[in-house]
C-alpha cells in the first residue's frame, strides 16, 4: 500500500487529490493536509469584493467531501519536510501542526510514499510597509479578505450617496506582484458597481501596477488578430480603461502604504505618492516557508526550495539574461530534481524566471510582474502530477505525464461587470501560456489559438464557470468529465 | 445605471491623461457587446474556441 500526501487544497492540490483518489485503488491512501477547513473558488472572490456574492457562496467545507470520497483530511499546516526520513523513521515524512480547533498546535509526523506540494503562496503583505488587511489597504486574495473589501466598498457607496467624493486605488502593492488579472477584474467590476449604484460621477478610479504596459498580466502581454491588425493586449486594456474613465499608473513599485496614502517608486526612479479613500492592493507572493531536513537533520531547505520559498522542480534555474530565456526552461513533470517522490504543483513550484521582461529602476528596484500560475494551468499541472504518481506507484521509474506552461494553453474569462443583460467579460485564450519564440518566432504564441474579446457572452460564460467549477470541486457525479 | 464619469479628474486637462491617447471603442462596438442576438452567437463561438484550447492542451497531458 502506498500513501500519497497532498499539501494544500487549493485549485491545484484539490485537483491532484481528487484524481489520485479516482485513479488509485482503494489499497492506496490519499491524505490532504490543509490549514483551512474550506475550499475557495478564488476567481469568484472578485464578485465578493464588490458585494455581489457573500463569502459563503465561494467556499465550501472540505471535510464532508473528502470523507465521502475516501480521502483522509488533516486540517493542519505543513512545517517541515524530511524527504529521507530520520534516524527514528526509515520513511520520508512531513511534520504537521494542526490548526483544527480541538487539536490546535499539536504536531504530527506523517510518513509518505509520494508527496505533492500544493501549498500555494504566502500572501507576503509584509514585503510592503502598511500593506494589507489589518493595515491600510484591502485585498481580495481570500474569501474573508474579499468580504472585508466588500463591506468597506459598500460603506464608501453610502457616503457617496450622501454627496462625498471618493478616490479608489486598485492594483499591485509591490514591484514583484503577480495576478495583475485579478486587479484588472476588481477595478472594472468596482467601476461597474459604482455606475450601478448611481455614484460614478463622485468617484475617481485609479489603477496602479508593476506592469510595464497595461495588458501585460505577467505574461509579457499577448497579441491578437482584431480589426484587420495584429494588436497587443495593451491597446485593448487601455481602451477599456479609457472607455470606463479609469486612470492608470504603470511601472510602479508601491513602497509603503499609510492611512489614505500610498508611496511608490517608478521605473524611472521617481518617488511619488497618491492619496486614496479605498485601496485594494494585491500582495507579492512567496513560498509558505516550508523547511527541509536530511536524514541527519541537517537543513537542506536551499536544496529543495528556491530562495523565494517555492519548490525547485524540473526547471532550468540557471541564471541567464532575458535574451537567453527559452521555453524549455519551464518545468514539465514538476518532479523535484532532488527526490523522485516529491512534486510541486500550482503556485508552489518555483518558476525558472518571469515571463515578462525584467526591468529595474535606477535605484536597483526590480519592477517586473511575477509569472501567473493560477486557474486552468494550476489544475492541469495538478492532474498531470497525479497521473505520473499513479503510474510510478504502478512501477514506472519516472513521471509519465507533463504539463509545461510552454506547451499548454489556457482559457481565461475576466469579468468586467456582473449583470445578466448589461455585464461584460473579457474572454481570452492563449496558446501557449509561456511564449515559445522558437516555435512561434514573431509573437511567441499561436495566433490562431490566442484570442480575446469583450462582451456579455463572456459574462454568461463566467457565471457558467463559477457554478461548473464549484460543482466539480465538490466532486459531485460526473465531476471528472468537466475539463480543468 | 449612470454613465461612466468623463468629467471628474485630478488633472486639469484631458490631454494630460494617459487615456486621451488610448484607442476607444465606437458606439457600434459598445452596442454589440450587449446586443443579445449577437452575444448568443458569440457565446457559442467563444465556447467552441475554448473547447478547442482545452482539447489541444489536454492532449499534451
């Protein structure tokens, strides 16, 4: 009997665990370890953040789902990996600390045959002074953060209805943030709701971002065939912002947030500040801080994890200039090069380098979006790792399935306002996610499969995806036929 | 629903705003974005396109 432990129950970890359970016989054990008791369909947090959904509508408890499907669930956080075991334990194990109320703080050593690290990111609000909930800005990264953002936003609307003028600042709270797509979705939804509440004339809405140009989204932007031209995504994003009366500040590293004031450095090296009444600024991500020890209990964290805290996998981590980046640098099997029974999926794997061109201010501050690794690619990576592990348990000597972000595409629907008749969303497809300039020399992507358009149809699809993916995540009948 | 605000700005002159230099959609483009018959067609077309991406990507797994 083999035991597979999955650390994390986000999109990638949950997908991995579900497929492992489906494909492995009952002789084998699947254990999920997550510090939170709930699953969160994160893409819909945007609608929670503007008051359209309640936090409870984007989460559900994991324990009953896992119980029903024969997955062992431990509500705990992983603290340390022992991939060689130790003197007292021949098998590799992971040290857990329970977060469940009646076992809070208790530690457990959980042995494994295979381990999938799907711990996702640490929301590194501490990287920017004053950033984040409980300090001076809001977030939509979790359902509870989005709930707080919603309460604050709705209070602003009430004050505006009494005649107050407000300035909304939305974007990235650090020069190395990722998930610019989420900030984009939030600002256009916020602007849409201001109109729906009849207070748009009292609002100034400003986007601040570490992107070199709007529409970069951490993917180096995309090119689309539209209107007789091949056009960069910058044009479409700027167009939407201009149409909606949203101002923007790009190439910005937010250094500090004070009550009602954000300080930022530009790529040109200037230091500026901007006032606000409400700020939703995303944090940069880092690894969750797992440590690793060898059999003699010597610290091997630097061998297993990159300095960012994300886990090293089968990527090419050799430092090289932008011009030398290749699509082959990106991992495909997500197996640790140090331990064959260790995989990292979703945000937990260390990317070899950004996708967007790296840039640094004259003061030496890097202002470059980190690469996105969320949504569809995360789930596909989780599924590929699960398939490889199943095959390796059956006797394969190496991973059998791959999901390189430089080989797979993604479909993405970014909400731009939620209403069944007047709402819109940007429906995008990219192929591949990471540009491959060897296969597609001009733009790095196949323009037959890289598309985008804004319209009501996109909003209908977004609604459909919300319900479909929550259904799938609940592992209801037929869940496995719904594609990632 | 009120219209997007085109007046309220921290800057005095429209030309000083980055949005002044941005491409903007025509009335027809904006109309088609929420014109039901057109959007029903786009719904079908986008879904087909997304399924083709899903098929192409899942073939790699």
